[in-house]
C-alpha cells in the first residue's frame, strides 16, 4: 500500500528550487501529513510513502523522477539506514534522514551511511526550505568530477549515449545523467553561470563511474575473483592512472552492498522450478549457490559469464539440453532468469531457436519498458503459444518487470557498443521473449556453458553454438555493452548490413550488468558467435522471425539511448 | 465587535494560551497553525485527529506488551519511540516528556515503573486530547457565531 500524495513526479519545469521533487518516507502518518504540507508550502513537489519498500518501488519505477529523499530512521519494514544505503547505491539521490532521536551515535551512523543531512524531529518548515542545497551540491560535484576526470571515455559515453536520454527513462535520478545533460539541465534550470568555475582545480575528486569505468572495474573484479578481490588489486588491473585506491575501495564497497542485496532479494524471489545450479561449473555453481541466484558478478572469466547469464543461458541450456523434452517456456519460466534473457529465449526457442541472444539486451535495458508478464514458474507445461499470446509487446513497449530489479541494468551502454549481427538478428526474439517472460528474478546463474542446441537456430547454427567452452569466443570482440543491455541498439543494427562484432568481452558484459540484465548479457557471452561480421548470418535469419516479432524499431531507437549503467553505482 | 463574539474570542485565546503555558503544547503546534491556510482550513483538526488515532493504537499495544508473561522490552521501546516521534509532530510536549521517562525505565527493564509510566503517558494523552477538543469546540462556536479566530501569535 503506497500512499502517494501525488503520482509520478514529472521532470521539473519550474525554476529551481521550486518544483523540487521530494519523496518523503515515514511510518508516522501524522508526520507524513505535516511534512507534506510543509514541503508543499516550500513549493516543492511532494510524494509520500508510509513504507520503505513502497518508497523503493517508487524510486525504481520512476528513475529520475525524484530529486531528493527524506526518510525517517525508524521504520517497521526496513531500517532507515538500509534504505539510505540502497537509495544511494541504486539511485544516487541525496537522502536526508530524520528522527526524534538525536543521539550522536545515530547521527553519526546516518552520515556514515551516506545521509547528506540528519534532521531532528520536530522539524520546522524553515529546515525544509533549504533542502534543495543538497541536490544542487550533488549536481555541481558531479559536473566537476566529470570535468576534471573526464576521461574521454566517460564523456563520450555519456554524451553520445545520453543525449537522447529521456529524463527518468533509466534509473538513477537526473543526477546520474551524463554530465553533458546535467550541465545542460543545470544551465537551464539554475541559471547557473559558473558552477563549474573552480571545479577542476579544487575538487576533491569525486569519481564518476562511467559505464566504461565500471566495466573495467567489474572485469578486474572478475579476473581477480570476487572472493579474493581487494581495492589495490583491482586498481592495478584497471590501470587507470587517475584512479586512486580510495576511489576503488569505496566503489567496491558499494558493489558489494549491491550484490549482497541482490542476493537477498534473489533468495526471496527466486523459485525455480527445478533448474538448479547443478549445471553450473563448479566454480560458478558454488558461487551462485552461495551468493545469489541472480546475476553472479563474481565470475571472473568466461565461464563465469556463463553462469551469469541469467535466464538466457538457462533457457538456452534448457533448450539445448532437452530441447525435445522441455518446454522452453516452461524451463524458462522456472528459471526465472533475468527478465531479458530468459524471456527472450523461451518463446523463441521453440520457434526460432535463437539462443541466448534473445536474452540479451531486451531485458536489460528496457526493463522498465517491458510490461510485466507474469509467468508462473509452474508453467513448465505451458505451451509456448501461451507465452506468445500473452506477450505481444513490441520491444519498445516492453516493460519488463524484473522483480529483482528495479534498478537494473539497462544502463546505457556507450554508443559504441554494437551488437554483432548475430545479435541483431535476434532482436526479434528478444522482443518476444521479453514480453513473454516477466521473470524478474535474477538470472539464474546456472548456466554453465549452455549448450546452444544447434537445432535451435536453424538458420544460423553458427551463430549460436553451444558454448561448451565457457570461454567466450567473444572475448576478442569488443563486447558491446549496449548489446547486452541495449536491445534497441541491436534492433537498430538489425537492418544494418555491417554487423559489428562488437561483443564486449564477457567481463565487460558482466560489468554492464550490475543489474539483472546482466545476466542476459552474459548469456550472450556464452554463446559463441563465431562470426559476427558474417552477413550470411543475418541472411539466414528465418523470415518468420521477422514477421513473428514485429518489434518496433522506432520505439527501439527511441530508447536506444544507451542505458546508463546503473549510475547509482558509479559514484565512488 | 459584538461583545458576545469578543467574549468567545477571549475564551478561545485563554484556552489556547493555557495549553502553551502549562506546557501541554509547544512551538510545534504554533508551526502547525501557521501551516493551516485557506487551502487546508481543517489541517490542524485533521492532523490532530490522525495523531490521536495513531497514539491510541500505540497505547493499546503498549498495554498488551507489558501484560505479557515475557515482556518484550525491545518492542515496548520501539513503540515508545514511535509515540515520542508522533507526539513531537503536534507539539504535545508533555506526552513527549512522558515518553522519555518511560523509555528510560523500559531500557532498565523495570516493569513496575514501566507500568506506572504507561499510566502517566495515557493521562497526558487524555489531557491534551480534551484540551484540544475544547479549543476546537470554541473555535467552531466562534466561527458559527460569525466571529473569526484571533491570529496566532508566536511570541507567547
């Protein structure tokens, strides 16, 4: 039950700070009413929640829809500090804590967990009037970080990828938008002339974890082995001159928190019909089992990729291994793999036999778009047709409700990511898959090398080969994060004749995927795409695929903005 | 002004002043009065009603908790904390203070004292509730008679 005094917060159109979009979370109805009144008197846009989980849901559903969160420390369903942590990690919004308890230790804890302020109740309106400063400060810092660090990389990614971003389209609040956009926003809204003035010089460098940077980070983590990882080792591997050990350490901390949270969520949500991790390589399986059902970030190598693949792989696997017996749908469903992946695979499997690719992107980036189609896991016996019927959502419109994730993935992948042809052809599947599957649950890691049944893909056997070897054949390819997360881009490339074998390496893919979609990416990884550049692949795509899935390119391209990889996670 | 109205106004003012003078309500209540405006003419009445509903539930829970064979002092503590926070929202100062005393005994796991504190807490709540009800009634009468409520004066 969510009490909202207002629905979605639309992007602000009034002059800052008026119209600041505030989310208030407090289990006390009296305070909620009072705070709402006070904030409205400050000309802010207020949304209220009586429960932390409702607040998280709102935040996740509407990324970029809020500027700041004010939350009480004591709440029945979740510790306020935990909410604080999650919001910081996932959405990277400034959070103000409140409490009637002003004990130093509590205030300290708030600060440690990242609160940008700690208010003591009773709260007066004058204290609320200035909360906009926290939003402003954050923006300034981010812009400065970008400027001072800007690695071309980061900037490129952001600018190209984000230019078309829809505000709030991807997770992370506005703050997370690329520097370029942010700057534009700031300029537009704040009338700010020189917030960037002294930036470069003095800033205490606040690293902006761009998509690429984060990918490198995850890659390094995977190479070292999540269990053995340490900031120094990661730093060394990443080899980024301006990055400090502290930057990495703090990012690692967030990453860990993120993973453990996912794991917990997965544990709760995943209910697999029977797909266990048994197929995972020992290493992965161990990890998966021990950590989480969802995306397993810990994999370091290609094999890991396999396991990471969420539904996708699973699907493929299932299909492959028992294509005859298993109802792809059924398996998929049970797998509850990451939305994108599994979804895509299953329905298609039957018909199109496209392996993992399906899973890839669609789910990932459009997680928000994909309508949630609930499949019961028990659906093992469902006919694929059912799935088909249920879903029929064009890619663009898919709303994948990944249970797990709300924050996931779909981050924007730098524009340079291009899906290999192979993938491109698949989009259809994905589309399909996505709609059919709504498994939100994190991807089952069980994938080991999922065998892509040759029969799956009638046309392009080559394209998908059972990844018996985990190693990603893709390694050499530039994995395109976008492909992973960006179904759209694949879509876009769909018609292009120059397939870019731009598969990012599994590691990269993994990185991209903090979020669920991750798994989809992984799924891809495992699949060996022998030759993306091979036009014949495209050509071989069965026509029926095209017709069957009429995803909407337009829509896709609109959303092609490379999702920003979990920006929330990027703040170091 | 009609002497009758003037008298009603005075009665209202006296009632209000006594609430503050006796420490039953503090500045926060004044803040609430300032929040009330034409858009929300019943803001205070609604907020106060919300508070009492909420606090009655909490008191009920507290009685039930303390009546347990094995008293869950942590739960009691949590409830007290909630009540403390809630009472601060309307400025029910004496209720807040009663919560603080209660909490200390709760942490000391002193059941006898806890029960006494709970009783005290309940009385404070009843006191502020009846006083506010009187105040609102006077307001209604005043407004019904065509009068207006005197402007809130912060400097009290």
